[in-house]
């Protein structure tokens, strides 16, 4: 396929492969650890799983999805609260390091509201990290 339809099809295939890869990582036990020190969440996440430089910030390169746990999820949750996509009723106890249904809903809301490239799929990868960090730290 060529043109826009071909690019869209390749994008959907790439996303499916990304989700499958994330699921395989979670099943293999290479997801962020369940028990971690919550001090310096962003730096700890970057140090454990790598990072890239974006808009003057180092951004984690870890892929997060339903079932992920640990310090990287906790950082994600803190940023979702900061950007304002977590309903007030959900905020008590929201930052727990567990990527469950409430975190998934907040991620989809964020991705939809800010038109994150790749769509509102509930998977936190490069595009979502970049967008989230830029909204939290530059707005």
C-alpha cells in the first residue's frame, strides 16, 4: 500500500506490535518492579529503563500498559494528576504504582484531550511520555 492509507495501515500494525511487545515484557517479568522506593520517581525510572532527551528533559523510554507496576507507573500517575485528567473522586489513592483501570482511563482521557500521535490506546510509549512531560513542565 502507498499513500495515506498505507501509512495508516503500517501505523496500526506498528501499534499492534508495540502492544504485543509490551505484553510480552510484562509476562516475562521485565516490567517495572512492584516494590520500589518512591523517592525521585522520574529519575529512578529513567535510570532503570533508559531515557531520551526531549525539550530539555530526560524522558523515560519504558513502555507502560495495563498490568505494569512500580516506580515508572507511580511517576506516570503523578503526572496525570498534575495535568488534570484524574477526576477529583479518583485522586485519593490514585498514585499507587499500579496501572489498573483508573490509570488506563486517565491515560486514554489524556491521549484524547491532547491528541497524542498514535491515538487514545491507553499505552504509554514515546509519544505519550513526550506530550505529558511537555504539558506538565511547560504549561
